[in-house]
C-alpha cells in the first residue's frame, strides 16, 4: 500500500526592501565602482578621525546605499555585511535597523530553500533582535522552525523535530501547525491522548483544517479498535495485537521484521532509529476501519497494519511484511511525492523472494493478457493513483496495478540499479518531479523508458 499524505504548507511573509535615506552631504551614485571608491575614501577619513560624527553619518549612509544595491541583486551576505557596518556607525537610526531585519529575513528564506535550516534560523534570530517590534519576523522565525521540524519528521527524527517545535513555540505559540505536528509525532509514537490534545488545539486556532479533523476521526477509530490490545516492544518495532494467546504470532512477526530491518535496510543503506508501530488485527476488527480496504493483506499509513490470519501462510506473511516495511524506507527517502508505481513497485521488489513460481507465473500471464487486450495502465495514470482510486477498481485491475508496478521497477533496476532507485527517491524528496528525477538520475526520459519496457510485452 502507499504512504500517508501529510503536506504541511507554511509561508514566509516577506517584508519588502525599499528603505533608503540620503544624507544631504552625499549624492546617491548608481556607479558601483564610484560608490565603493567613496566608501574607501570615507573609511580612511574615519580611521584618522574616528569620533567625527559627520564622517560617521556619511559613511553610514554610503554603507546603507551600497547594501541596497547589493540587496537588489540578491547578494544577501554582502548586503548584510554593508548594512551591519552602517548600523555600527548609526545604531540609533530606525531605518537601518528595519532594513537590516529585512535583509536577514530575505537571506533566511534563501537559506531555507537551500535546506540550510540552521543558518536560516540564526539569520531570523538576528532579524528579530534587530527589529523586535515587528511581529511578522517572529512569525517567520516560527514558520522556519516548523518547516525544519516537518523535514525531520519525514526522516523519522522525532526527538530533533520536537526540539524545533519548542523553538517555534517561543516565536509564535498560536500557529496551528505547531500543534498539528506535535499531534503527528504523538500519534506515530502511539500516544493517542497527546495526539488528540494537540490536534484539538490546532483546530481551536484554525477550525478549517479539514485534514486534522480526519486525523482525529481516524485516531478515535484506532482507539476503539485497539482497546485491550497487548503490546510487544522490540528495538525498532512496537507490536500491538489482540489476545494473550497471540504471543506466538507476535514472536513470528517480530522475527520477520528484524530480518526485514536488516535485509531491506541493507538494500537502501538505511536503518531508521525511530520505532515503527505495527498493528495486527483480528478479521472482525477490520470492518470498522475504512482506511484498511477489504482487498488488502496489509497497509502502511505511518503504521504497518495487517490481518492476523496471514499466519496461515507464513511465506505470504513474510512477503506482506517485507512489502510494508519497504514503504517505511521509501517514505523516509522520498517523502510524500513518490508516485504509486515507484512506491508499490519497490515494495513488491523487496517481497519477490517470498513469491512462489506459481505466483510469479500468474502475474506474468496477467500482464500479457492486459497488454494483448490493450487495457493496461499508462505509467502516468499509475502515478496519479492513490488508495481511494485504487479501491474503486475491480480485483483484477487492482492486481494489474501491482503487477505493472513490479514489472516496471524490475525493468528499471535491471537497466540501472537499486542504488539508482534510492537516488531517484532522494531527488523526489528535494522537490523534483518524477520526470526530472528520472532524467537526471537515469539520463533518459520516462516516456522512453516506458516504451522500451512495453516492447518487452510485444506492444
């Protein structure tokens, strides 16, 4: 199954640079070299007469004007350097303090977009220190820490994410996304009480957060369904299951997951530190869960969920657990923009060693049948599918989705490598489209690869 969607939209509200003041003694010069020459001239003057107020004022203006030119070109570090010099000479000038805050803020936005959250946070702290009466700067600082926390959550680094949320709260305790993310961390850690508390608070600040209402409804169903479940904790997994008599099942699942952690982790060179929650459901409990479709043996939505009757076929149970655990790693590596064919194809690839020759033959025959009838899915259409669209298909068509995804991924890995698939996920995590990521990593267009893959079926 695919991964959960948890898109966090946080905006930086920009203060617009446009502040400039001219000392009566100095004309504003558009000639860059002339401005720099004047700056050097006045730097020499101030070196000989450091307490001359008039020289200090005029040099401060020159630095300020030059900073404005640099800022107009987006050269934020250089602009900040000049504006800081202007401030050192005229620390009580309000317009300089405001402009310096603007430049810190603008540079922080650029650093954030480049993924340099630590330096961006330093810049925004300086912006707030420079102009503490501007509430927008504090909201921007909070927004940065929220983006940083969201990035850490997607890597399952929950302790570090919580530290970022503490910083966000210092600047803007009424930002609803602060509580959305705290609820997300608590829910992933199986702390339903704290998750409910935080999501309810998020809705107090912003009642229009429809996705948070959905999360709360899902949490309440989880609470009802999992009431009186037993718990088994491992180093990397926490298992929840119904009944003390299912201890043997829990032991078998634990052993499979240990192996998946090691073997699939080796494939991707990724071994998550965060605990993965695994819920094992009796068949009669699943009727209440509309997010666990009837046709699925297992699913992953931040938690691995599956039916306890999988124990009846232990080889198949291994395939399902390796499949679902692969989704955990795909989410960490690729975020929430991984197309379904890539997500499910990689999961099927991890599970293939547990598939019998009969299962592999049946899938191949299914593909040949649909290609012959020209009723297969395009890769584009597969990429646009989600759980709801998948559930609306007939059982045969659902099987075709998985068969096509598995076949296409096998083709890509045979053509390149599994390491390239990991790199592909990392490009998606950075925000690249699947088309750009494929082109950059595999050096060929996705539609060309699709045509070549189809030719193997005589299409």
